[in-house]
C-alpha cells in the first residue's frame, strides 16, 4: 500500500479555491475535491489518505468537516476505512477503451509557456457579496434606471452599428471620454489615440506581458501584491522579483539592490494592494528615473483610485512621466459593476498600433453596444455623480467596519490604515496564529476571509486577511463581526493557532 504524498493537501486546496463559487457546504466541496483527485488519477487505488485530523489542519477546516467528506466518499465506494489502519482509495477512474493511440500525459501536451501558465494558476474573483469577501462594489446602489434608459436608447438606434464587429482599439467616443476623465481626475496626460479598450484589467496585464516581456526577464513586483499580475507575468516566463513595501510603498532602493536590470516594474501606487498605502512622491520620481536610465517600463495599475476617503489621492505616475515609460491600466469593474467587462490600457501613442494588433489575437474587440452606453453614461455626467455617491457610501461603511472590528475583534485583528478602496488588510495581532486555520473556522460559520499570507511572494510573510466591507450594509458588517468573534472565541483565549 502506498501513502499519498504531502502535495495532496496543496492539490486539494487548489481544487477548493477553484470551486469556491459552487453552492453547497464546505464538506461537500472537500468531498468533490477528493473525488476529482481520484477520478483524474492524482490519487490511485491503494493510496493512503491523511487522517481527518491532519487533513483538517492542512486545509484550515474543522475536523467534523473533513469527517463528513470522508464518510460520503466511503458511502459511495471511493474509500475504505478501518479503525486504526487509516483511509485508503478503493476505486479509481473508469477505464477508457484503448483506441490504439497512446495518450500523452497532460503535462507533456502543453508548451513550456502553457505549462507555466497552468502551474502559476489564476486569479478568481468572488461570485457573491458576503462578509467579508473582498473587492465587491455595492451593486444595490448602482443607478440601474439611468443605465437602463441609456441602454434602451441605443437599442432603438442603428442596430447595425452594434451588431457588427467593433473597432479593436475601442469605440472612439468612449476612448475620448476616458482620456478626458483621466486628464481631469488622475492627471494622466494622454489622448484618445493612446487608449485601448479591453474586457478586463487582467487582459491588459496579459497584453503587456505578451508585448513587453521575454522569457527570463526580471519583473519587480510589490510584496505582498496582486496575484493576477503575478500570474500574467510569470505565465509569460518572466522572473518575478518580490520587492518589499513599507509605509511609502514599494522600496525602490531594495529593488535596485535585488535586480537593477529589471525589464518592468508593476506597482499599485494610488492604493497599494493589499496593504493600502500610497507610493510617496520621492519613490515615484525614483521609479521614473530608474525606468528612464534602464530603458525599463512601469506598469501602473490604478484599479480603485476613484475611492479615496480622507484626502485627495496623488496624481498618477503617468502624469509625471516625460519619457513615455509608463503603461497605465484602469478598469470599470470596481467603480461600476463587474459584469460590465470593460477596462482600458493607456500606452505611448507610437506603440498603440502594435498593441491593437496584438489585441486582435486575443478576442478582437469589446462589446460595441456596452461601450456606446458607457460613453453616454460618462459624457452626460452620470459617471462622476455615481463616483461621488459611492465615495461617501464606502467611506461610511469603512468607518463602521473599523469600529466593529475594534469592538468585537480587537484582541485578534489589527486593521491597517484604509484611506481608500473597497477592503482593508487586517493583520493577526498574534503572528504565531495560523490564518489558514482561522479562515477555515470562519468558513464553517459562513464567513469568507481571503488570506493575506497568500499574497506574499518572498520568504517573509504576515498572517492576516484582506477583508471587504464595501458591498455590505451596516447591519451585515455588524453581524459579520459578531459571527466571526463567536467562531474564534476559543482561539481568542487560548492564544494558539
């Protein structure tokens, strides 16, 4: 009999994350993950599974959840269990008929880049708003009636204009509206010819990786930082250089010591993801000087710059750039609604045609109809009015969130300054505690806690959570904090993870 290797827990954890949006209890998701591992032959007949105690610790779930999953697998014949002897796989995947052609193992079927992309993983967004999923806008406060009127207007107009293929660079009216907005609100010096309309910021990052990186090129990334950017650049074969951050943002001096010849630097300067600080002006100038001297590029991801609550945010790095070394990424997913699927990339004018050509190899164009509706929404003043309303709403919810965390979880969590954005990073007051274990306890109580530790790339990690508040009503925030406090009550007093 064989023993399942320790990598099994990592495989199951990945499967659990991929299925996080599926309905059902946590025990059902664990059952499905183990069954999938059996059916795809990751686990084979005779393999011994970890004990329910070990599995619960590795996956940060309760032992009762692991026990329920094992019991269902045993009932269906996938496992056999014996007192004192352990749990073993008793049934494998169904046999396929031999058609005379040998199937290559999956990892040999991909190119090197394809295998790298599969190994790097992806960034999966939350599918529903609940305490305390991160990055979700308050959809109930979106001006749906105004949007529907604009949609109806365009539906009545020339249908052929939006039923045909669209401009791969984007609707000129929308590009003009975005360029004007960026100039007035973010200090970005650009015109409509530099704006490329895309379906997501992730697509923008993938396009940058395709056009600007070769295999092995070093890329500076904030540590901790956005996993979607890591996936895009690592998937292109780049060498990720995790650069620490402090109260002033990315430590450019440390980056220069670590890898001065980097090809590209990825930053979230207005509101660092996930810790929340802004990149200071001296650091911005230092970053621009490095890019100019090294012939390198800066990717500025301005993902939620509309939402700053306590002071006016610094203008974008792009506005300080006099040598065209900055590629600027923005999205409407947070400020409008995720289902809109419209984002944009601002590039130097001379590079725009090449980027548009590359874009046509991905998906051709973004929906002309939705672009036309969004262009009117911006040009008629609805967009800025919506931003102002949401800024006030999110500021109030941020304040309530901070108060409730202090009231109910003050002994466990230390919220970091949240001057803007849709979520706040909360460190565990006792870094000896396992955030994975605590997140598992929270999940059993119906609370979602995205792990901060998973956003670190280097050796040094901090345990905590990235907790969203923007999509939650005050009542939901208060109830979520109380529920979480009850779920952690034992850990609070034992002081052990």
